[in-house]
């Protein structure tokens, strides 16, 4: 995607960049958006773990890509098996909910440990790049399947198609294109008139800060709303479709996504609004069938609820407390939407009801 007319991915090996003889990885620091566009260089595993924990990189597919490059950075320093396994452990514990992280780390370990130690560093960079390229292709395919779904919806209307999304599942959450926003970008680029309702997504405001920013960069009409406005809009016929991303999806079609997704699904179900999750197949955890009982839900720092950061009138960034001193705050980062509330799952292989995921994937395998 483009920022001020220049193409960017969210993560890339620094071309020619060397730190102590080792290649670096560049990332977009998402904690600075939307007010500042800033890139950072990461040159070791600890730096990548910190970037994932602090959400300088976030979104399930991008976390997987970042972890893959974290393993490449680890191989730069020490390609021995004990060092690689230790790096894998550090990356795996950085954030527990998104399944892509474990998928990418396991894939990197399998590839690297099968090779002689002397070949592991170069192979690690190639494999991490391959994971990133695959992510881009997957998300482009999600966009095309989503476009095929949105086109007939739009053609029945005499006004722009209204789509509601929650959190950020755009190109900033992936290597490029995005998951939930990929169909929106594809539809916009195809000339379909549409408008996006953007949930602010407290407590970190990824919708207001990230989704609105990237939609603006791409020229997609949108409006930021408070998290609690979605149900009201659905009651009044102002939402035609909801598309969200996912951090983990079970084999039975339960969808774990940013906190607040479940409430949107309830409102959509009550108002007969189609509700879809856009999901790359690496985000599906085939080992789980009961999302409510099996998916680990990350509990983040209470300060994310207690404080908010924004740009003051003088252009400075300021953090203010918004709850009383002494009040406790809970901060579960995700919730689980049961499959029964989902209209369908959009993957790179096609679209299906949540209960038919395994059949669709099996039938679409070459």
C-alpha cells in the first residue's frame, strides 16, 4: 500500500543495512500513528520481542512475519540449535493469543534445524521473506473473494455500501493489503461506491488511529464512530455488512478477535446484518474446536485502559489519565465470537459458513 504516494510494506529487511556485520529488519512503528509516520530498525531478537509486546508491530499476520524475521536475526547472532530454540521461546511468549506467531516460529525452526549450522542464517532470511510474500498473496486473494461477495450487495443499492469494521485488520495488521480491509480496498479500486464505519476500538484505539489513517491514505470514504455506536447504526439500517479480522479461528469456526467484536456480532445477529471474518488460513488453529474454553486470552496492562495518548493543540503528544486514581482496570485484549453468530469466513481459498471450514479447505487443496 502507499503512504503519501510511496509504496510500503509493514516489515522488510533493510537493504544493505548492517549492524555489527548483521542485516537489520525495518518496521513501521504503529505506536506513533496516526500523527507521525516513523520507521524503526531492529537488529536482534530482544528488539523484535519488544516490538511485538509493545505493539509497534501488531495484527496476527504481521506478528507472524515479525517473529519469522526475529528468528532470522537470532540466526545472525548464533545459528546453533540451543540458541535458536531459546529465541523461539522468547518470541512465542511475547503475545499468546495470535496463532500466526507460533505457526511462523515453528515453521522457521523446522526449516533451520534440518540444515547444517553453516547454512542456517542465509536460509532464515530467505524463509522469512517467503512467509512475507505468501502473506501478501493470501491477503490479495482474500480481497478478491470478498469483492465477489460485496459486488452483488452494492449493485442492489442506490447509495454507497456501508461496511462496519472493528479494530485494525488492514495492511498495517499484515505485510500488505490486510484481511478485513482487503475486500474493501478491492471494492474501492473496482469502482464500487462504499463507505466504512470505523470503530474507535478502545482501549488502544486501533480503529481510530490506524484503520482511519490507512483508509485516508487510500482515499476510501469513512467515518470514525465510538465503539458503542455500531448497534444503533444497525438498528437504523445504516450498516449493510460487518467485516472483521481474527487473531485465531478454531476448526469449528469460533472467531477470536479484538475485544468488542462479540458485541458487534450480537448486534448484527439481532438486526440480520451479515457478519464476516476475513481470515488467512495460517490464522486457523485446527487443534481447537471450542474457542471459549481453549483460546488463551491475553490480559494486557491496565494502564492502557487508565490512560489515553493523543496530539495536543500545540502538536505535542500527551498522555492523560481518564479514570480516577485508585480505580482498578481490567484489560482483556480479545473476545471470542461463537460460530453460530458468524455469517461466513472469508479465506484465500474462498468463503464458507464457519462450520464448513474444514470441508472447504480440503476441497480447495490442489
